[in-house]
C-alpha cells in the first residue's frame, strides 16, 4: 500500500465543552475516492474545516504524504497540495470563467509598472485545463454566473487540478444539483481519481457517493462508525449506519405508537349528529 496522500490520526475537536469530533482516524490514498458520509450533525462540517485549514484540531495530528503538518490557514493547506471546493465555490458570478479560474494567479505580460493581464493566454489556459478533464468551455470570457451548478462545480475542480492539488476535498458537491448536473460532477470526480489524485468526497447522499466511492468512512455524532472498502459493505448497510439504525428503529416505533393512539381516539369518538 502506498503512503497516504493525507491522513488523520486521533483527531478531536472541541468547542468549549462541546465535542464536535472525537478520535477520528482516516487515510486517503492517491488514485482513490474516499467518501466521508454522515447525516446532518454528524461532524462533516467541522471535519472539512480541519482538513482545509480553517480549524486546527484540539488533539491528534494531520499528515500529508506521510509527514506531520500544521495548517494555520487554508493557504497553508493549498501550499501543501490540499485544495477544497466548498459548497459556495468561492466564485464571483459577474466575472468571467477564466478570471474565476485564476482568481489572483492570472498570467501577466509586460514589466512593472506596465504589467497587465494577459487575457488571451488566461483564456487559452483555462480552456485547455478544463478540456483535459472533459469539459468543453464554449467561451471562457462568459460570466461564470451564466453556468449551471454542475458546470460551476467543474470549473472549481479543474482549477484545483491545474494548480497542483494532490488532494481534492469536495464539500457536498452534488447537494443542490439536479440529476443530470450531479452525474456531470460525479464524472469529473472519477476523472480526478484516474489522474492519480486523492479525492475526499463529503456528502450525506449515499446514492451519489456509492457509485464513485472506493472507501467509505461513516460519521455519526462526531465519531467514526467505521471505514469500509466498497467490496466490504452494501449501499443499504451504509445507509443504516449513517442514520443510526437503532435510533431510526426507535423513531419508527414511536411513530407507529402515535398513529395507533390517533386511530384509537378516532374509533372511540361519538359519531357527528345527523345533519352536521
């Protein structure tokens, strides 16, 4: 087995007396899609902020390529080859695709103080980088706000790959997308894996994660409920662990009791008087 591209060992995060994450161990290898799955409140948001450098763990350590690291900011994570695509994508809708593709790293020409943006070169690089992962950009000068949700996700993924990411963290990339757009994003996730990148796919949607995932780590109430390879666990088993099987059965039993009580009251109620 190769050295993990990214690894968490015993990571715990506390906010005062609240334990958001407890003793999390994760290994993500190159050329692998590692899905972090959990329902709302499972700890996914806290975990992605630790992975991306927004938060520092209270306990435990993070390793990149087998070496311990301490991210003080998202910039530190990016410099280590860890790119995060958040749900809001960090894009400016009225700016062009190519400007959003570079966002402060635009190619320039000329010498100071006459240096200026090389628009033609920027457009060419953006178009080629996106074509490399199968995205056909009609016009890189069009406003990114005119793209569909799936297309904007694809721009963010292509940007991360182009700027040297070795680990791509995707925060609920398909949550607000229709079926066709979600399928487009899943295709680009597979493309990234085939290029040898480590992909961390954070989601609560097992139906989107299971087809592309190689490994699944299941979070519930801030704890790791198990890490499984796809060959070792079925889709239904993943769903049961994510939802907390015992909790779900208790809720179902409570609902059945309430429905039975309502039915009993309705049966015992006197009939309405004739004529209403």
